[in-house]
C-alpha cells in the first residue's frame, strides 16, 4: 500500500469520526431540548394542579365556615347558651376574608369571578337568615321544635342548598 492510500484512509476515518461526533452532538442537543420542554410542561401542569387544589380547598373552607355558623345558630336556639354565638360571630368576621381570598385566587378566571359573585349573594341570604333566627328566637324560653324547624328548614335551608350547588359548579369548573 502506498502512503497516499493510507493517508486517504486516515483522512476518511477522521472525517467519519468527526461526522459521527457531530451527529452525536446534534442528537444530544435535540434530546436536551425535548427533555427541557417536557420538564417545563410538567412543572406548568403541576402548578396548575396545585392552584386548582388551593381553589377547591378555599371553596370548601367557605362551606365549612357556613356550616359552623349554622351549627352555632342551632346550638344557641336549642340551649340559649351565648357561648354558641362566639363561633357564629367568628364566622361573620372570617367569611368576607375567605371570599376575598377566593376572588384573588381566581382573579384570572372570568367565569369563576361570576360564580363568586353569585356565591356572595347566596351567602348574604344565608347569613341574613341565620341572623333573623338568632334575633327572633334567641333567648326566648319555650321555643318549640316547630319554630326551630321553620328557622332551620325555611329560607335558610334553601339558601344553603343553593350555596352547595354553586360550590359544586365552581369545583367542577376548576377540575
């Protein structure tokens, strides 16, 4: 073999080695790009899931506070014990903050803002109904079961049922 043919073979080998290295680098770049994008999409999806869970938790917190107010009213009406009204008063104070937090969490969602406006209307009705029951029947002796049932089961129940339906719609919208 001549030196020229050996030089051509070495040059071909060097060219193929360089080509192989270049292809490996390009492939590595493509894999890195795809991995980076997949990781970003996963992180974005995780943030959205976390946000959804926080919104649902806040909706449930509002429902819990409303149920606490109902229980406090019932306890007071049944026993005339003013200690039950402490939790009611706490709910009256905490509820606007809880609703404001929900508004802030869903500030970028026009549908949820509309849902929250309706929820607020229903909460006002419910809290008004609870207050009327406390004011009209509270502290009276000899309150009958019929009177308590009418307060607990009247427009207050209707309002609470509507609140629960609205909350279900809001949760479904988040999911």
